[in-house]
C-alpha cells in the first residue's frame, strides 16, 4: 500500500516575497529522506501507521529503520531484572512491526529495551545510533473530563531528542450515532 505524499517545500524568511507578498517556496525533493530513523513502537493502533510512513519515506534514500519497544520497569524492581526478554507481548509488537515493514519491501531492525522512563530510553537510543529522525505515535485519547491527553513521553522526546521528531497522531474516532427506540414500537430509529 503506497502512500502518496505531497512534495515538501521550505520557506525561508530571508527570501524575497513572491506575488502578492507571499514568500517564495524553495522545493526540496529529498527533504523527507533520512539515513536512520528510530520508530517508537508501543503496541497501539498507531504502530502500523508509523511503520508504513517511515518505510515509504525510507525507500528513495535506502534509510535504515530501527523499531524500538520499551518495557517500562517500575521503581520497585531492579533495572536489570529480566522482564523485557520474557515478555511475549513485547516480542509480538516487534514481530508485527517487522512483518509490516517486510510487506512494504523494507527492513526494520527490532530492538527491545527496558527502562524506567520510555522517553529517556528513546532519546538515548536515537543518540547512540546517530539517528536523524525519531517517530512517535500518539493515540487519540481524552482524559476524564474531555481534555485531549498527550502523556509524558512525547513532551520529553520533543524537548530532549538530538534529531528531528515526528509525532504521528491517529485520527479522531467517529462519534457514535445515538440510537433511540420509539416508544411502544420496539423499533430503533436513527
């Protein structure tokens, strides 16, 4: 399933204005190319979207994809406790991402980490591997009360990552259509 992405254009503030005072656009056909991307895999619905996006964009420049799943270790356990290696769910997340990349004729290197904080582990992995892109997924979720929730991992990554960071948010789920039952008929009406 190939995605069609529009060409990327950068606008520099120092460029002379174009027609009607608009800035001149400078086309960069390889702006989306990267050498090495870290893909944060959480096992959610945005994992497939992240892998597909990165695999398609990696093709022209033969970019390297590294899928990272971090198992968070609570403070009550020692950090070197072998929790991640024994986790069947963690391995399934990585296997699924690897299979998704293979279907797109890309190779994804799976990496399983365990850490106290997911954000710090992702930033460390991006730094150690010299990644020029870190992609994280953001499920659409709301806190109690209706406010959109972003969590604590993404703000940490945005603040500390040594490379570009792409946040891929899943679409807003469709609101369910209320179903009413007409009084006395037993038939549903929409």
